[in-house]
């Protein structure tokens, strides 16, 4: 299924329950492994990235009873992990390698972590530096900049750390190390990244406090097993939201979607563009806000401007926002988004390259893109760049383009949303 053809949609209607949240699924497995007792994770995301986290914790001696969408995890407490017998392969998953490194830094054994070619080209100095300041001994490729890297863990000291970039992965890696470090670890971000760790860790018993852009964690508290229900992933729902808005006559109800405000910047931008998005049945599930979201096809979306402060809350939605911009009236400008060059692919370059093939006028900046909307997208042979979110965004572009668009390396969707094309086919049939 590596080359997929998508034809212009004459219909796009129905109900979709997006796959479980990827960020929350990773954290549920990690925190349950570090807690004492039998943890339950319901509605766990079955996808390549989250399975990398499962494999990693099994390699560290944690028993996970895999019941499909439910995992039963026999947590061994903060000090129960054992030295892995082999290199831990984190696949394509930045969340796995970075958060795991925070844990490994504090554990008194030797470990080596690596990943696929994409992950091995993503920056790791952003975690290696603060974890080394805490006392971890880490040696990585190219002067501690890239995986693979080896960690000799041990006792850590608390630090106060000003993060140079907003990143939930870096913040969470330091917080996890902070669970073990003597004293109180304080982290400050330049702007707020997703806060799933801050919501979930205290539920397990951690002594963690948030104050604006700062988070502190005090060591010395054991974690205790919990039952976690993972909500649907807003970042996966986003592809259906934008597709529904752009396809004439579309009507889509998205059920059980996480709407944590650190994740839903796309809704604010789409509403500024004139989109009518209905959020209904808001409730709280395992400490996270959840809702049903209704979108329907509409004409006359207007261009938007996205600035640096808005970027963290829509960091993973940039590719699909580019598709909305490609159909909006006027020129959408997205700046302050240089972090996007460091994701599973260089997402600024990938979207500029692929949308250009479809006849969209755009300009690439070091930190973003400007995109001038057009009435008609040209069908083309496009490529996912091995990146799940580029594959899904270009599929949505294919649904609104003339004729038939072909996407190569489309199997990348399995990183976060293995059934993506099945869901698309169901709504267009
Ligand atoms: C994630 C954080 C974000 C996001 C990634 C998942 C997480 O990365 O892009 O898809 O689960 O913490 P950064 O924290 O590096 O920006």
C-alpha cells in the first residue's frame, strides 16, 4: 500500500471516532511502568510509534499484558527497571526516545537508544544537555547531537532550566528525570507546549506544580498505578475536520476527541478563517477535556496569519493547515515555526514541495511559509517524505483536487493512524 491513489471526493459524510491520542498513550505506558501496582490503559493507540514505547519498557523488564486496545501493565515502581540486554530501537518516535532518555538517565545501568533514519537525524542535544547538567553521563553521535547515544544512568541532581524552545518532549524528559533528582527541578518554557505530562503525573502521585510557563517537580514521591482512558487524538481528527470544511456538502461528526487547549490552536485559526466548527458534549476523561466536533463543507474561508506564540498549540497541525490555506481566499502567512524543520521530516520543505506540485503559489521562509489560496488544486504525483502527517495532509489535498492524486510512501500513516485510508474510503463511499 505504499502508493495510494486518491480521487476528488463527491461525498464526505459520516461519523468518525479518531484513533486514541498518541502523546497520552506513550505517557500512560511510561508512567504505569514506573508506578507501583497493576496499571490499566484503555483505548491505547495501536500504531508503530506507541508500540515502540511498549517494546522499550518490555526491554526494561516491564510485563505488559497486551489485550489489544487495553494494556495491563505490572508497574515496578521508580526503581524497578532492569538493564536492557540490547540497544533500544525507538523507531520513528521522538516522544519515545526523548522521554525514555529522561528515565534512563536516572537509572543505575547502561543503555543505548536509537531509531530509524528520520529519528537519527533529529536533534537530541536538546535533551542530552539538560540531562547531562543533572548529572547523567550520555555519549552520542556527532558530539552528543544525534542518536544512537549511550546513557550511564545514576543519581541526579535537581536543576533550574530555561528551555531554549517550547517542547513537550524536552520538558517531559526533564520532569521524568526530576522524579529521581535530589530536590526540586524547575523548568521554564518560552511558550506553552502540550501539558499531558503535567496533567497525568500528579494523578500517579508525583509532586508537580505548574505556574504559567514554569513547571516544578519535587523528587521523593513514589508513583502508584492508575486506570487511564485515552481520549481520541485531536491531531488525527484534524485531517477530517479540514477535509469536511473543504468538501462541498460534507458533514462529519468526530466523536470522543481530546480538546486540551495546548493542542487545539488549529480550531482558533480555522475559526479566524471563517470556519464554523461545533464543539459539543464537552466532558473530562482521565484529566483531559474531551468533546464531539461537528464540521461541514463551507465556502469562502479567508486566509489567516499564524505567529510564533500560536505555533506550539498547532505544531502537529501545520501540514493540514497548509491544505486549508491552499483553498482559502488570500495569502496565509505562518512564521515563527522553525521547529517544523526538525519533525519526522522537514515539514516546511515537504509541504512547500508537495503543494507546489499541485499548482499552489507559495513562498518558503526559514521559519514558515506563505500560501496563496486557489480555487483548483492540480492532481499530481506527491510524496509523504516518509512522514505520517504529510501523507495524511496530501490525501486531504487529493480529496479536493481535480482528478486523481497519487501519494507515494503512503504507508507512513501507520506511525499514528493505521486505518486512515479505510476511514477516508468509508466517508467518501
Ligand atoms: C509530542 C510533542 C511535540 C509533538 C510530537 C509529540 C509529545 O513535539 O510535535 O508529535 O508527545 O510530547 P515537541 O515537544 O518536540 O515539540
